């Protein structure tokens, strides 16, 4: 089965929910540009890809290919990310609904991070433990490889996270 066919639409919907909460996708980073990059970040977050996805080859540019002369099998990174850690790091929504994605200093808008930025961000308020538990519970039941264990769209919409006050 092709890798793209294995990535379900509910993952896109759930990524949208995570983006709405955090301002970013759990499967995105500055280094995600190709399908191989997407598979790499999914595997580093959720664990090893299913064996049936392993027949996918990627060319030098990170695009899927069927030609073994032009492609190599997917190799997972040793670096692992925690879905729980990503949820726990979500900043609380500031008053007025504005999510800051950078800093404006002396009329210059700055983006980017360094060690000082990490220290500053660590001080920002996070979502409540209850909201984090509910969101993690939802995402961890959606972002599973086995379709039989994954929540349906109806189950997702009925989840308590969508009905918080």
C-alpha cells in the first residue's frame, strides 16, 4: 500500500485541531519539505512506521519513487519526539485571542529561536493540565497506524476535548 494512502484524512483533521490549540502541527517543523520528511517526523513522534509502509522508496530529493535505481528505503531517525511533550508545551491562549508567533522590537518583527528564546518561552503559561490530558487523550487515539484502533470522525467529534467550557 502506498505511504500516502496510509495517512488517513482524520490525521489531517486532528492536526487542524492541534494547530487550533497550539498554533503548529504535531507533524511539522522547519525541516519538513518533502514526503520523506513528513514520514520521518511522523515516525519520530508516533514510533516506527508499520512494516507494510516499508516498501516505499524515496529519491535523493525526498519524493516517493518505485524505481529502486533512483530510490532508497525509508530510514527512521534516532531522534524521538513525544506527542505528550508536544501537547504539554502548548501555550495558553492569551487574552484577546492573539497568538504571538514572533517579537516586535523597535518596530522590527523578529522570528526564530535561540537558547534565550527557549528560556523565555519556558516561562509562558501553558494550557491547563485538564485540557492537556483531554487533548493528548484524543490525539493519542487518532494518531495510530492501525485503522481498526483509530477513532472514527463521529467518535472524534464526541470526544470531551471538543466540549470543554
